[in-house]
C-alpha cells in the first residue's frame, strides 16, 4: 500500500487510528470537527485555487502548490497535533524530492490562530521518514489493530465512539 500524507499524520497522532483508517474503517465523514476543518481549508484563502495548483503524486495530494516558487501551502484548523502536521508536510516535500523537485519548502498555516510556520526538509528528516514509512507498512499490514491509548486528543477524534463505546471516561 502506498504511504500517504494522512498515514504520516495518523502515525504521529495514534497508531490505532492509522490502522483503522488504512484498513477501511473511516469515520472522518461522521465528525463535525473534520467538517469544520474542511470548511476552514476551503474558505480561508479563496483566491488560492486560482493562483496555485493541486498536485497528486505517489499517493500524495497537495492541495496548494506554488510551482514557480516551489512552495507547498498546507492549511490546518488547529495546532493541537502540530508535530503530526509538520511531519505530514515534510513528507510532501520528501515525495516531491523523490520525484525530482529539488529545493521545495512549505508553509504550514493555521488561519484561525493567525500563525504560519516555514518547513524545510533535512537529510535527517529524510532518514526518519524512510523509517516511518516502513513502520507504517508494518502497522497497517498487521492482522491486529493496535490497542487504544488514552490521550487528551481522543475526545476530539472521529474514532472516539469506536474506541471508547461502552467504556468509562479516561
């Protein structure tokens, strides 16, 4: 299975969420928070669709790519899982590099927070991402779903009811 940006993100948030998503149990369509994130993505920079291109390459979909300046623009609702967002964007840069696009950078944007962060890909990042890709494949090809892990972020997850139905609060 091809590793996607969503796989990279979920790997850094929750291995159980990664396994469920990759094995066809997708709950995002039931989440109001996911819907809100999509709305923010679509409405924050309405002129972007005219100015930048959407790029799909090696299982990765980059919504806003400035080909002239080689800049990926990634919009996120909240910075609660900021490390996962950074790795997802670094993975986009990794895929571009693997396909001959040298020197690309990214801007991670949180419009509701009015924050941006510039992201670059280092050699250490490339080594790390190659290990993570291998670990992701091991997780998603496993016959067993990873155990749930109680985290604060769980209450906002689209898989919350799936993981915690019939259980007490954590």
